[in-house]
């Protein structure tokens, strides 16, 4: 809206309150601009409301799309009779069924510990080098691991036990070291980084004292039974996991059996059968993941209810407060509401058992929201194939056989598309605001000219009135002069 500039001298010649008169006349002339600004604010509020509805419809679409996903309806879950001993997870391709897993050996790492204790981790052993090789032991016979390269670690005379530990750990040799300290002193423990027979290791020393097999100097860290080294003891041999699945023998370098059974990852944590353990096979049961389906259905109900409540609040008229929603009477918003209601409460011929959402426990409330009847839904999921049809069936020939979630997904796509109601209506409102702004600019230019013209007119009036006042003063002076002369 135009504002008058300061007209400090305007009205002096005429004696009129010209500033105030011009301001009020300009304000009257500017009223259409004020009306347009108010209309623009209302349009912006409508655009904001439509933006919220678009977001809500998008959430409904995502929830409906999930309920038409083959991954969801094909999802499985695994349950173990003893998860502390054997556990499992499923992925795509897992088949429903029961798998009896009996564990006789767990996969382990090789571990050796020095026989002689040193005073502390700061003690030294002498100089030379250690060579670490990965491979498998058969008795005292060592077979190097295919593809593995021996790693040599050089040790200086001043290197402490802690220094040697750190050099082993940074050598990328496949062996990790740590120091254990007790009342007798400090010893070095060396352990293969990975489980499995092929990840055992041999350590040979090139000792500066000339004896590579005794328990003195650097050879105190050697482990090579074939060469009768005396420096370390084997505390744990490297082993492969051994088990049976439905009586089929399985051997693995790790305790995680991936894809031994298609779509099933089995984790072994305890031996279940041995000369001293008679726990026996642990049953892993793989079934349809109805929990995931129930969760997806509940998420849909939440998304739909949120959208329905949003549309309703924007289109209703509140009698108690005499206020209308932002989109009250808006044909676009009402169309969205009606189309969703029609599909949600409609019938589908996709399933021969279930024809409506309410028949499986998705119940439409009087306010347009959806509530999940958990008891009915759980019972319906006992016939999973038919529930799947009701939700996700797609028939290119007979639209009546499309699942309800398929219809809702298509509807949402259409509403949000470039030619959909929500997009077109929002674009139209934005264009109206643009036109409104241009109209305001045009009117503002007219108001500015009007104000300029008023100022010019009142300035001219001041000039005329000033002249008349001057003439009046002259006449008065002449009359007074004549009167004085006659006296």
C-alpha cells in the first residue's frame, strides 16, 4: 500500500490540513490493494494446506505400495528352540519349514602362550626376527594356507614385550597378540584373527643368540612343533565348525553358516552333541513373517487416518465457532476425500474369501479414520494367501479384481502426478498469487500517480490562496489608509 511522503509546507497557503486530506484520499484509493493482499494471504494459506495434503497422500501411497510388495508377502522369519545355542535369520529365498541343527564342534581360532613369564610388558627378549605363516596343522605337520604369504617381523634388542605385541598386531599377518599378567609375571598370547583349521599358524624365530628353538631370547615366542620349539604352549587348536542340518553333515571355517540353506543364515554358539553333551538337535522353524505384515498394515492405518483427519479438518465448517476450514468448499480437496473413501470402503473381487478391508480387521470409523481390529486381523492372517490377494492383486483385464492397496497406490500416483488434482490445484493457486501480485503492482503505480497529482493540486491551491491573501491584505491596508486620511 502507498504511503504519503512528508509534506511539511503543504496547506500553509490555504490553511487546510492538506497532509491529512492527501493521506486519507490515498488510503481510500489504496483499499483495493489491501483487499488483494488479504486475498493473497488466503491463497498462500490454501497452498500450504494443499502441501500438507500432498505429503499425507504421499505417506498413504508409500504405505499402500509396501502392502503390494512381493518382498513383504514373501518375507519369512526364523525362530530357534534354543537361541543361545543355535540362532538363525532369514533373507530372500528362505523356504518355510523346520531345520534340525546339531552342533558337534564349534569353529575356533588357534591360540598359543609363552611358557616363560617376563617381569613385565617392558621386559626385552633380544633381537632377531619372527616369521608368521598361516595354515593347517595335522599333528606336527604344517600345510601353508593357499594364497597366504609369510610375514617377517624384525625385532631390535631394545624392543620390549609390548613393542613386539604392537608389531605383530600391525603386521597384517592374520595373528593378533596380547599380554596377560598375573602373579608370576607377563606372558604373550598369540591368536589367529579368524576361526577355522586353515587359519592356524606357525611362528619361527631367527634368534640373535643362535638357538632358534629354545625358550630363551626371541625364540621364546616361536611355535613349530615339527621343529620341537620349546618357547610356547598350544592353548587352543584351530578347528572348523562341524554340524548336521536335518542329518546332512556340514563343515565350516566360521560359526556363521551363510547360504548353506538357501535364504537362511545360521549362527552356531554352543556344541549340542558330544560325548559329554546330549542336548541334541535344535529346531529352527522358518515361517511367514506375519509380524512384518501386521506392522505394515498398522502403518497404513496410521498414515491413512492422518491423511483423512487432515483433509477433514481443512474442509469442514465448525458450527460451534462459526469458522470454516482453509479448504472448506474447495472442489479439489473434496474430490480427494471422496475418491479415497470410495476405494477404502469399496469391495474387491480379488479374493474369494475376503471382499472388504473391514472383513480382515481394517475398520473404517465414523470420522473417516481407520482402526485395526487386532483379533480379526490375526485370525485373517491365518489365510495369508487370500489376504495378500485382497491387498495386492493386480488384474490387467478386470479392474474389479485389483486389490484395494493396488487401487489406493494407483489413485495416489494419479493425484500426485503432473496432471493430478493436487498438482494442478496447487499450480493454479500459485498462478493466481502471481496474477494477484501483478495486479497489486499495477494498482500501486496508479495510487502513486494519484498521490502525486493530489500534491500538485494542493500545492497550486496554496499558491492561489497565498496570492489572494496577499491581495486581501493590500486592500485592507488601503482602506485603513483612506480612513486615517479622512479623519
